[in-house]
């Protein structure tokens, strides 16, 4: 009987800790740019809305930005925050635009469990839009990171058109 009571108390304590963590994690972060779903739908294409606002993923090899090789900056398709420099883009062979680093302070990391295990989700730090995920299989001669980004989450601005 003592074993059962001890196990029950242990389980109860663990569930209390889990609930305390969940309530603090559920606090919604606020962003500099916030809009209603209706406002986002007016300014974004259906695919950009699906990716940025619903954390969707576009099909591999469908984005023209996957093959973009000009010099310039990749900005958030929702709020135009500069996210990635073209000099940090590389061909990962994954079918999505890939970068070995973001512009400092403009991309935030979060944890996403949508497919059953933890992945590092990347979001625009200005509007909270979902960009893609970070992996540790990038170029070893630079950062070793691969920011695998949905092209629908980006707009490309060539250097001659600077922001």
C-alpha cells in the first residue's frame, strides 16, 4: 500500500509541475506587427498565408526563390523585415531555400512538436510569421546550420533595389 501511495504522490507532483510549465508557456508573445486573420488574408497570397500564419509547408522544389542566385536580401513576405542575406544562401538539395544564418535579431527560434518530436521552428521576430525550421546539417565550413525556409514566407529584394 505504501508503494501505491508513493507512486500516486510522485505522479501527482509531476503533473503539477507540468501544469505550471504549461500555463507560463501559454502566454502569447506580442509582436511589433500584429493583424487580424482577415487583415493577413487581404495582404498575403493563399500560400503565404498558409505558411506564415498557419505554420504550413510548401511543397519542395516549388519556390522560384530556391534557385535565386542574385545578390540581395530576403525579407519577410508579411512585414518586409530583412531576414537573410543572399551571401548566406546555399543549395542544400532539400528543395527549399536554405541559409546558414539569419540577420541577427530578426529571426526567432521556437520549439515545434507538430510531427511528434521537437524541431527548432524559425519565425519572423517582427510579425511572428512561420518561416521554416533549423537543422544542424548545414555547411561545416561556416555555421553548420541549415535554415530551411519556405519560399512563400519570403520576398527577394535585389541589391540594386535596397530597402
